């Protein structure tokens, strides 16, 4: 059993308070965060949450830290990063407001967040705004814990890689909260690139993959991840390597091998190869979980494929038709 794996059997017995703030993560993930704070983390190095949202995950982790016999509230710090507002590009819900809806004159729920996390403010540092602006590119302080629930775009994931993954050390714990999201394939192929240096805790906890750094991660690996310097075929191979390591989530409800196969389709889609993307996605339409939960994903990929086919005609791609015309065939 891995160091983190020993926490799995404890999840059933965790009783979080009813007052815990609204969160978009599952109760299982909240329990795991609590257990990490209570039984694993020390606070000797930075504890970082990227994407704190309404505060539910922050609260669960902070509660565990407060009850930890080794965490020192006088010196340990939990760093919470988020836009703390709703609007385009923030991926935030109006449910993060205490009232459940955005006030007419204010799109920021930062005050609501502070109020909910009041018991933990003595050791909580809040960083509100765009991660590229609120994180320090010169900060090399080691990170003991990194909860990533903010990498909804490749642009943000580059910031995460350059400014946080580079600060991981053997023993550092990472949680990828969006690992069940096929539209975020950078989470999946980057994990494949890190496999030689990490130890996966066990089955994903619902949508969250947890792992611990086992060996120093070479700088050139992190540089390739940050610069997105892998070919499409390399990315597909890296995702395949992850598929060999995980199957379903710990409840048996999420078929991760199928989810990761779907992520491969988005690798091709983002590269502009819509034919290849649909050829990967189409067989997955028979997957019960994906057809029920990701119908809009299938529609997106099929529409892109059909539009590309209509634009290029039945004779192949636009480039191949131009070549044929040039050689007179």
C-alpha cells in the first residue's frame, strides 16, 4: 500500500460538519482532503490550493490541518488561489455566493469566501485574481501539497507547470481534481510524462487522481510539459501509459480507461485533426457512462468532424487536394 493509499480505508468514517461550504467536488474528495490535512501533511513546506472556489475543499483541508498533531498554525500556511469572482473564463458558479446568486452590482464572492473560512484565516493566505498575476515566478519555495482544480485551459496549466510543479520535491503530494474531464487532456498526458517519478496513491477518488512524488523530476521533463513540446502521437502514448495504471475510480462508478481514451480524441481535436478525433471518439459512444455524462462532448467532436469534412469535400483534406491539383492528378 502506498503512503497515501493508507488513507482510503479511513474515508468511510469521516464525518464532516454540515456547515462546510458549498463545493463542486464530491463528498469523497472532501473527506480525502480532510484526511490529508489530519494525517499526512505537515506544513513544513508550502500547502497550495489552486482553484478554491466557494471554499468547500479549502475548509475540509484546513479542518484536517487544524486537527493535525503536527501542523503548527503559527508557522504553517495554506495558500488559496482563485479568481474569486464569476464571469467569463472563471468557471465559477453563482452558488459560491452565500445567497446562491450574484448580487447585481458585484461579481466577486471573495467576501463570502473569507466569511466561510473565518476559523482558519490565521493560517490561510488568499491570492485573488488571475494566476499569472497572483503567483510569483521567482518563488522557488518547495511545495509539500498541490491541489490543482484550476487548469481548465492549456494557458493556465502552463502557469501551474512553470510556477508550481517545478517546486515539487520527493514526498510532495499532488491532486488533479479534474482528471475525469476529457476536455483537459494536458492533465492526462503530463501525468504520463511524470509516471517515472511519481507514485499513484490508488484508484482516483471520484474525479481526483492523487499521487506522491517519489523521485526528483528532471527540469527538462517539466520544460517539455510547460511548452507543450510533445507530438500528438507522443501525447497519445503517454495517456496510454496512464491507462495501464488506472481503471475505475475507487467507487467503481467512473470508467477511467474510457475517459482517458476520450481525452485522446481531444488531443487530436485541439491539434485540428478532427477526422482523427472523431475516429477515436466514435467507438466510445457505446460507453454507458460517457454517453450519459458527456453527450455534449460527442456533439462537439462530431460537429467539428462534419464541418471539416464539408469544408474539405470527400476527396480528403484541403492540403491533399491542393497537392493533387498541383501535380495534375
